[in-house]
């Protein structure tokens, strides 16, 4: 039964935070498989008071050899999948070398014993693998850095995932096979093992499904958060240029499809450079935050969008809005900025004001042309004295 903990170590799912539930389920399967294997080989339970029925020595040696080879092969598969995974890869390397050495030494020792060859040197054979393991374990895993370390932190490859997911299924299949093997002589034990195999498999599947759903929900929440951050201006908290461009394209398509109007406003803070020069950039940033809040509060509908267009420029998209409605929103924005009473230099009027350019989609314009028309209207507003709306 020495192979039970080795088999459990090799079957455990290899990730940073293993599930205790899955580990206990695997442990139950390993212990029950070991119990059934003993019963199948010796025709008696391990803790039964009855004497073991005589079995051929050759069959016993074959059983041991098969067990040792199976353990060595399992360790080799793990090493193949995790050979680059730092300390975990080193663990599987040491385990693989030890198990293959042990399989060879144990097979030689059993063969010599079976044929009556009992030399003094043959008694040392079973100890050689353990001595080799001690020597190999003396050197700690070397620290890695650079590209190799980066590769080790990448997502598991297909072979790794295949081996990790197949290991527990192997135990369930082994329990089913061993249960059928001992059913004739130990019916109740076999029936119990079959029931446990199916129950453990169901519990394991439910646990994994729950973990996958939690991971999917966490990934979806993280994706939504990143998406929101990518569409939000970091300073003002309103939509950024990327969000503005996406929304303009969508609303232009909707307006063309439904034959509705679409209004676009571009808002520029008057003499903002002189404000920065007079009061400093921190004050200018604080002004932008207050102006963004004022513009957002002036929007009449949830479908309207206010965005920071760049620097001291803002923009607003007004779906299904005609010229009169857009003009009313523009004046409301100017009133909201005036109500914020943001101090400017006395030479500039004392309070911050804004110039607004207005453009309407007449059905024949592209989003780029609509944006250019609003920009030209803003230029006229500046040329005609600022603090006004042109369209």
C-alpha cells in the first residue's frame, strides 16, 4: 500500500489554490482502490482475521512489477506535462527518477529471490532507490528568471489540462473495474465500491462545475469592470473619446435606420490655457471635473451622452433630437457651467464660460462629416466672441 500516497500526490490537480474538497474525494478513491486491489489479489480483506489464501509467487511478483511500472508511468506523464513548472516540475522529476529506479531494482530483487539467488549484494537492491532519492533531494530547485520564468507563468497547455482532468477519471474507472472483479466473492464490498465510485464522480463533477461557474462569473465581472474603465475618462469620470466614437457610430446607424435626427455638440472651455497659466494645472483639472459634472447634469435623457473629447474640449451626442432641442440643451449646458461659478481671471470675465458648436445629421452625412460640421460651428463660436452657441 506504499503506492497509495504516491498515487494521490500524482493525481492531485496542479494549480495554485487546490480545492480541499477535490483532494479529499481523490483520497477516498485512492484508499478504496488500494483496498479493493488487495482484496482482488489475496482474496481476503486487508483487516480480515482469516489467513491469506496461497497464491503463486510468480503472480505476486508480477503484481508488484505491474504496480511499480504503473506508478513510474504516471509520474512520467506528470513530468512531461509539468517539466517547466519550477518546484513542481522538480518534484515530478525526482519522483519519476525514484520510481523508475525502484521499479528496476525491485524487479531484479524479486526475480533473484524467486529463483533462489540470495547474495549479500542483492539485499542492497531495494535500498538503492531511496539512497538515490536522498542524494537528488539535497540540491534545491534553482531560481529561474527571464523568459523561462515567464513561460512557466503562462496558462496551462493542452497536455497539462488533459492529464490533470484525466487523473480523477482513472480512479473512478479503477474502482468500477475492481468492484466488478471482486463482486463474485465479495458482493457487498463490490456493490459499496460501485456506489462510492459513482457518488464520488458525481460530487467531483458538481464541485468542478461550481468552481467553473464561479470562475466564469468572476471573469465576466472583471471583463465588465475593465470595459467600463476603458470607456471612462480617468479625470472627469464621464465617457472618454473611445466611448464617444463608439456611441456616435451606433447612434448614427440607428438614426439612419429609423429616419430620426441626431444632434452633436462640441463644447470648448473659453481661455482655458490662460486659466492653467494663472492658477496652475491642479486647479485646471479640478475645473474640468466640475464642468464635466455640469454638462452631464444638463442632459435631459439617459440616452444622451456627455464625453470628454480631449483636453478642455467636451462633446455631447443627442439621439432623436432636432435643431430646437439641441439648441435648448446647449443653452442649458451654458447655464449649468455658469451656475457652477468656477472662478477665472478677472481679465476674462471672472467666471469660466464655454463655446459650443452644434451640428445636425441631415441623413446624407457620415459620422466624420457630422463631427467636422460641429467642429466648424465651434470655430465660428470662438470667432464671434466666445461664450455662445453656433450651429
